C-alpha cells in the first residue's frame, strides 16, 4: 500500500549564469530531470558532493524555489497549487548551520512560536505552553524560552531549529546537512533525537548529507546525485552492500571509518569535478570513471531498474553497447 | 556544575545550562557605558536637546527684540567697558541678545536635522531594503534612481528649488529630506543583501511568513544598527546643509535665529566683532561633533556579535 | 636528537576575557619526529587550533603563551622574536589552513604567490623559483602546471586551491608542516585525495606532520600517533592502534561510540552519546575536566588535578584515575547482528 507523501517528476531547475564579461549568459542545470517518490515514514537520503544539485532540489521540495520544468507534488497535488500557509504546515526545513538559522535578535520562545503566529493558530494563550512542551520533546530545558540564540551552544540551537520545524506537526521534514556543523558528540545526540521524533510524530524525512556513515545509520533509502541527476537510488542496505554506479563505489570508498589498520583509499577519481555550466558529453561522469567505455562519452545512460531502485550507467545497460539510440 | 540527564519518556533533557553570555540587549548596554565617544556624544546631544526644549524658560531675553541702542556689545570675557553679564554673549548689530539667539537657534538646527533625517531615512531605507530584498529588476531600478540622485549637486539643486518655491522652514526641511537619502539607500541595500541570504530568512519563508512580515520582523531588527549610524551621519549632514543654505540667504529667513543665518549676518562685522561669527560657528561645531561621536559610538557598540 | 623536529613541553595559552582569565590550553606536551604524523584531535573549544597558533607564534594579541620548552629542530623558539619567527614560518615550518580562499591572496596569481614564498626566504632568481613552483605543482597532482601559474585563486576549485596551498607550503622545503583542518571544507572524495597526497609528500620529503582535526576517521587512517584533546588538556595519547583499539580515557571511548560505522553500528539502537557540554575554562578549577560527563566518574575525580599516567603499553598515556582496562571492558561497540 503506497502512501506517497511527496514526489518529483522530471524536475529541472535552470539558472542563467553569466559566462564572462562579454559572452552573455549560459544555462546551468542545477537539477536536471530528477524524479523521485517518498513514502510516508521513510527516510530518503540525497547524497552527493558540492554542485550536485541536492540543495537546489531541497529548496524546490520546500516550495521556496519554483521548478523550471517538471512538477513536485504533495499527496497528489502540485506544490504550485498549494497555498503558502498550507504548504508550510506540510513540509518544514532544518538547516545545516545552527548559527545562521536562528534570528539573533529574537528570543528562543518567539522563534519557536513563530509558526503558530503565522498560521494564526487559535488561542494564543496556549502558545507558550505548546512551545515549552515542544522544547522538552527535543531535549531543551523549558526555562530557555526567554534566552537568546547567542546564549546557547551549537547543539542547543539545532534543537531550537528542530522544535521550530516540528511545532505545527508537519508531515515531511527536509534536513539539509542537519549535523555537519556540529561536534561529533553532539551529532550523535541530534541523530538519536531525529530518529526518536520520527517514530513519535510519524514524520517523513528527506535528509541531505555528504556524510555516508550518518546516512547509513538513519536512512531507509539513498539517492546518489551527480551533476543534477540521480545516478543511483536504492534501499540503504543494498546500496551500501552492492553499489552499482562507479561514482557510488568511489563515494563509499571515501568514507573514512576510524579503523587504524586501514589506509586512506585511492578512489582513482582523477580529474576534478567538472564545471556544471559545461558538463561532459554523454554520461557526465565518464571523465572520472574507472570503468569508462567508448560509448560513455557519446550517449547519456538510460535509467535501468535494479530491484526496488535504479541506476543510470552504461555498464548495466545490455543494449547500450550495441549502438541503440539513447537520448 | 550540575548537568543532569533525566529521561522524560523518550528523550533525555540534556544540557539545560546556557553558555555564559549576556543577551544582545545586555551586551549592548554594557558596551555603551564604557565607550567614551558614545557617552560624550550622547550627553552633549542630550544637553543641546534640553536647551532647545527649555528655550523659553532659560533664555534671558527675547531673541527677536531689536534695540539699536545696545548694538554690538561684546561678550563678558572681552576687556571692554560695555561687556556685562546682562548680555553674556554680547549682542549683534541689531542689538539682539546673542545668548538668547543661540539658545533659540538650537531649536531650528535640531528640528531641521531631525526632520530631514527622518524624511530621507524613510525614503532611502524603503528603496534600499526593497532593492536588497527583491533583487533583480527592483534592484536595477533602485540603482538607477540612486545613480541619478548621486549625479545631482545637492547644494545647487537645493538653492534652485528654494529660490523658486520660497524658503519657509518646512520647505527647507522637505528639500533637504528629498535630497540626502542616498546614503541610507546604499547602506541599507547592502546590509539587507547580507542578511537576506541567511538561513533564518529562508526558515521564515518556509514557515509561510508574508513578505512584509519577513522584512519587518526578521530583517529590520538585524539592520537597524546600521540604520542608526547612517541616521546620525545624515542628521549632521542636514544641519550643515541648512547652515550653508542660510548663509547663502536661501535657507531660513531673517529674523529667525538660525545659526547659519547668524554667521551670514555677522560676516560683515567679522574683523572687529569676531564673536558674531565665532559663537554660532562654535555651537555648530559642537553639535556636529557630538552627533558624529554618537554615531561612531553606536557603530562600535553594536558591532556584530562574534560567533562562539 | 636530529630526528626530533618539534618538541613542546607544558604549553599554556591564557586569554583575558570579560569574566576573568580563559585557560584555553593548560600545560600540554607533545613532540613530532621526522617522517612522523601526529594528529591532534578534539571537538570545538578544546584548544587544538590555539595550540597550533601558539607553536607558530600567531596567537591573537591578547593571548598569553607560556611553555617550558618549545624547540624546532633543536632551536629554541620561545625566545625568538618576530623577525626570527617570520623567517621560520613558511620556511622551515609550513602551515596549511582550512580555508584556502582566505590564505591565498585573491589579487595575485598562483605563480606570483608561490615564487614569493620561495624568494622571501632564499636568494634565488625568478626563473629558479618558477621552476620549483612548476615542479611542486606537478608533484601535488595538478596537470598543466605551467598554465596554472598565471591563474588566480578564484579560478580554481576548492580541491585545487588546497593542492596549491600544499605546493606553496613545500616551496622552501620545510621540516615540519602544521595543517589545521586541511580537508574539512572539501568534498569527501577530494578529501581522500588530499590526504593521500599529504601522506605521500611527507614520506618523500621526510617531513614531520601535525594534523589538527575533529574527524576521527581521518585520524585513524593517517596518524602515526594521536593526541586527544579535551577542554584544554591532552587526555590521551599514543599510537593510532593503541588509542583506537584500546582507548583508556572515557572521553576517547565516548567519542568512538558516537560515530556510526557502516556495517558495524547497529541501526536499530541509538548511537552512543556524551551527555552534557564542555565546562567553562574561565578561572581555575581543580578537577578532571570530564568528570561531570563521565559514566565512570567517582568522587575522587573532582578532588584535584589529574596528571598523565602510563597505560599498559609503551608510549600510551592517559589522564584519568581509572584502570586502563576500564573503558575496554565496558566497550559498547556493537556488532551488526
């Protein structure tokens, strides 16, 4: 029984970037034809390095950025048709930097109750109590209500951001690197908290992260992005145990587990990340691929189904080597 | 140092101790009283305000009362038989008490400074914040308007307008207000741009805040420090411009005791009765200095809080 | 001992702040030999960055440095004035910082800056400096090295900039490199490449390397020896094998429990965590700094300063009153079912 909470169909987001003083503007496809479906209760991780488009995709899923092409739907309704306040009650963000995600001039209490105010929640006299309950739920002492962000540690601020996101009980929470800016000992607290809250409040998460160890621990499904496209998407266990796309394999190899008997792995990735304004032809990963074949530079790979997920790579496409027309 | 870990149902309450830092308001207050320039500027300015406010009570004579019989009496510190404590700062060529004129003159300077600053502040801030927040076309249009304004020579335009329209006090205020908003616009635009890209603005958008709410509740409180600094600069600017206009005869009209006008009227007697120019000149200097020191002080005191 | 490149004994850094004196670094001692990598690892506020700044004498003005000994290749640096220090920096002692965009001058070309780095300390011609720059750029894996010389920092990606930083640091052939979070701002795949590069270069040029980071994975893979810092003190030190496989200090143990390890950490259980936050380092206090957050703490732990003591193996030391086996016995490392 599928309960698709949020879905994206062939979503593209293009920015016009100036290519130099007198050379006019060139298109940059930050997100280039992405489709995904997130089921209720899932934790979908969007994984990739800088420039892969995951943050742009997150902004579109939040309704903060319109798509250039394609649609994003919430429970079947296109996001563009959902009224601003309604959308806000459905999906909320948690940002990476706990220092810049809280307004330094507002008290913790006013930050957490802002969603209630904006939604014109009835009975303002209950707002403080609800905020304090939320604070306890996320592990913050309620007496911090009157304090200001600069009086809190990084971990505490992130809890405030979580409380603010959850106070209106949204269905989906989009976490953009929720623990990258935190110390290791705080990171585990926040991850545990997010896990607990998910089951307690029946939430669905989309987590953007570059930290694969964290992803393996909390995600149910993983989508690997490269230059604006999802190149592989699978259940977490399958992705980590049987990665198919060469980029996925390189990413997994780069995870440095604290095992002193191992060395730093050589991922053989070679050339640096390509310029998104000028992507390589055919399969955009081919200049860095260990398994590159002749036709990889000629045609973009098709999406090949693989179990419950898919991979986009000529290696797994039986027809691609035979010169069949592919887009 | 007890940090307790108590489990309430599923989530432990961890670290309820705050980092040892004062709130933004307390920190600003602490810095204020330690800053010499700020305190000096604030005190002097408040004193001048008090003088202006209490003018009818503390002024020994009527500033407009001309009595030619007692003209050109030097101030008390002069070595002259005519000097007396009845006219501590002497009298001008029309026999008017200079101290009283000075006191009433402060009203004019402050009123013009304040009002012109408010008008230009509203115009400039509105333009700057709009440009900074919306970017794109709005930014282009505002930039064009600012560039146009910057290419106008302020004093000449002011003179031209005033000579055409007339020069009552309020015309001078409006002319100045409509001309000196450019610094507000430029500074507010760049400050808004910096704040606009921070995560808490994106969070407010995701919460569903309307644009006016974002601008006034999220962005403004974080740019108001810069706004105050520019306001003090422009207040001083307006006061000097008024003095210049009056000096040139196109500001406030005689017999009003505007300090600039007093300088203008006294310039013909400068050689033999230099106090006619020196006293209002010094008063202007002290007022402008205090405003500038206050502005510098505010900027220092509200310097952006460092991260932990 | 010509092999000992850096010797630090009882280093302290104090910073006067509003509420008193902040004891940011409280008497730490460490050393680095030629060809050895020492990793100083800790979380924010532990004092690791200030430690590196103290060694380079680049502390902020208000900070007060103190040490019993601070010697670079046998030469005392404690008494060295600013002139001597600026001769040493970039010359016999190289530095790599986290953010290459701010340590590279955006107004000058790469070639310009690299040549300057050498000519500042050696009497060489521009031609010779240029040749060395090209040689080192190729060494760090930058293709088309000669054309890069005329490029500006903003034209390069983060990974490339960091490689340029490394090449620039090597211009004068330093004995010691101090790298403060050199890969934290880089993507995961680039990080691996840069670390490999550093390790290779260190072997080839026989340098000492001090790597400061909060990332335990990085430490495990490249460190010969590790010093774990907490609240201004070194709480455990030893070889990578000793510290990671047989941790003796509860903080080290706690940190290791916090890290999810793909394939090892049980997904159905919460991650380990360390409750509480770092204590304030302003003013004196005599006790174990970790006592209030420690699961094994006893009353004795709060009664006075605790010195480093030896654990079971040579070179493995820790700052705790407990038996060295305590942490290992109660190791909470889960194996996946």
